[in-house]
C-alpha cells in the first residue's frame, strides 16, 4: 500500500505563478519518487525567468551548515563546457536541469540549481547576448535534508559525480564534525570546505582526512614490541561509498576531542607546509615534490607511525621533527625517487609515486626508522626501509603458511 503524501499546493502554486512554465496550471503534473517520496515536476521555463530567479549557490544543509556547498565547482576550461556555451548561443534548448523551489532561504532566488550548473551558466551567458530560449527543468518541492542529498546525487549522473564530491556531501549530511576538526588542526583553512576532486595544490579531500584519522588509531593498536611481527600496512579509506572501518570509528564522538590525535594532525599540517615551502620558486619536478606529503601512501603511513609512537614521546618528537630538516625538503624527495627494491618492476619510479599497500607499508618502515635517530631521510635509510619491509612480509608469509599446515 502506497504511503499517502501531503502535497504542498501553496508552494506549487507559487512556483507556477512565479515562473509561468509552458505547461499551464491545468496540465502541471506533480509526481512522487517511489524511492524517497520526494515530490517533483518536469516542465519548461524561459531563460529570462530561469536566470533571474535561480541560483547555483546552494547549501546542502541550509539550516545547520549554510556556509558549505554541495555543488561541484564550475570547470571553466573543460572542452565540453566550452562547447555547451557555444551551443546555448546558437539557441540550443537544454533539459533536465535539476532544481528545488523553496523560499526558506535566499527568497530572492526561489529556484535552487542542484544539478546542471554548467548548463545553467551556459544559458546565463547566452541570455546576456539576447538568447531567451525555453529550457526543461526538473523541480522538486518540499525536500527534507535526506531527499535533498538524494536529489543532489542523482542529478549528477549525466556527468558522473566525483567520488570526492560524494564523500563531501555525505559528511555534510552527517554533520560538521570532520570539517570543523580539519579546520581546527589546519588541514583546512578557516571556513574552507573539502575539495570536490582530488588534485595537486588543492585542499584535502574527505577521503584524505578520514584516512589520516583512521590510520592514527590503527597505529595505536600496534604494540611496539610486536612491530616486526605485525603487518603494519596502512589503509586508505574507501571513497564514493561506505567504509565500514571509518563508520565504526566515526560513531565514537570522543575522536573529535582526542588531544594526541589533534597534536599529530597539527604536526602533519606543518609537515605538508614545510614540504611545499622547500620547493617554492623551483621549476624542475617542483609541483610533484611539493605535494609529496599528501600522497596517500605518505599521509597514511605518517599518521600510522604517529599512532604507533603515541606512547613513546622521545621517538614521537623525532617523528614530528622531520619537518624541520635544514637544507632540504623534509621527505628528501630526490632520495625517495631513487629508491627501489630488487622485486620492483622496471617501470617503478621510486618511493612515493604509488599508493598501494606495499608502498604504504614501506613508508611506515621508513618513518619508524627515521624516528629512531631523527637524522632525517637519506638514501641509505630508504634502502633499509625497503629491505625491512620485504623481510617482514616474508616472515608474515611463513607464519600464514604454518597456520594452514596446523
């Protein structure tokens, strides 16, 4: 039996009178999405009404988190967007622009664009040149926060939702805790949101933040006396879907107040900045080397090592002090690039270019070795770390085989 849905007739009448769609009030059909029970209509409006009364500046959670957006950034130089703008000026009519009609916030722009912002911008530019065509929109009414998130996600299936944007939207719906924490520890700037797509030089993604926190606590579970007998390969949190380990950890509200974790994160933020600063003004390989600290293998292993050493203040201090290397970048990216093991394929470019489990495990060995003396990363230390990693894996392989024999 279908659930009875209350239709907000005053809201729908408000939309019809404001936007004057091509469909008259008598033939204006309202549908309910069977999955979420969200109410919507599909209709056509002229560009002048659409542009003047709409906005792409739409918060996912307007009541509790009004300063943070769910929409992707406009990719101004993308070939498809350039072609889209040219088509609009040649009087092309676009369709399936996904919107929400609401005056609960930004009443001057009652139509909120939640999908199709590139098409909207193309229409806007064409209108400025006198092109006032009719365009098709899908308009939602009376959305709950959960329905709004669902609409945001499905509206981007024509141009696939980047997994990092999906993660950001999910965290926004869960609450501001992760973002507030990242701002507090300097992994994000004040009022800055997570990146909607992972790229060099940009702010961190939700996945990176989750990965850092998760691996810090995973490292804490490793007894230093058992280090050589334990698989210490960090984990990268799943992006674009549910990561059960993260969900379990996030359910513990105490993590946002963990002083040791917060200190480690602030140290890592300073480490990232020191790596970037070391290559400012340089050209050859600068961008790659600048951003090396945010390689997922480096990030996860650094956090994992900080967790392992959280009960050893002396070695932890040396781990944190890696950022203070004089005369070279903290990671000694040149030495990393030359590092390789006899088992590596010919196309292996050196430590820090990949993010697989082997690469992550090698970095844990390297950071732990560095923390013993605190003299920084050298070519000899990179070589030793690789050898120790593979020696440990051989021991673990033997242990696994012995268990199978019984």
